[in-house]
C-alpha cells in the first residue's frame, strides 16, 4: 500500500520570515518623533540622506588600464598606462638589436604588480625628453602611452609580454 509522506510528516512547518519596514527607516521615524520639537525633520532628512549614500569606489590611477591589465589583455591600440619609470640598458625580444636607435625604460606597475620594458626612438621628442628627465637614475611616476608594436611598427608576437613601444608621455610627476 502506498503512503503519502506529506500526511505522515510530523515535523513542524518552517518559520516564515517576518516582513516589515527596513531598520534604517524605523530608526529614522523614531528619531524624528523623539526630536521633532528640536529640528527633528532636519535630523531625519540628514539620516535618510546618510543611509542612502553609497560608498565611493577607490579612484583608478590615471590611464586607460594598469600595466598588469595591459600585459594580460594585449590591446592592439595605443594605451595610456600609469607606471613608475626609470632609464634602463635592457634590450630584448623584438627590441634586442635596438640599443643604437631606441632608449630603454623599465616600467613598473603598482597594484597589481607588473614590470616590463618600453622603448622609445632616440629621434623622437618624447624619447629625448624622457631620457633627459631620467638620466640621473631617478624613478618617476608617470602615465605613458604604450603600444604592442615592435621597432618596425608591426604587431608584437603574442608571447612577447614585457617589451613594448613607448609612443608618448601623457603625464609625468616627480617622485620624491
């Protein structure tokens, strides 16, 4: 004989969640009633405004993306990236034979951490200016325009993840 399990179930019914007004609204109403004679309306309005304000997201650094994002996403177009930049003598990958024609700069991205090298033609105004700013050996925080192209302007191979063309300086701030 088949039995109906639902009829034999002696377990109590699950409790239903109480429905009502949200706690901040209840507090605002009570606070307004308590201090109504002493500018309670403005207190309630201030509280309601405070309760409705959402936290502001942390500001992103200047630039289109972080250096880590640039390395991982491999954008094909010129991209502004904020980095700490210093003069270097490292030439590798597509730029391995460019010591006579390009300046080498080590670029480091903060959070999330990433590092790479960017190369600017020695004949470019921005390359010369950047060389002059960094030839003392100091590091500067700046926003550079990078592109995933080699010295000849052709797209870099997909596995070339840390040598890029520096095609412009967006902004430079001296780091003390």
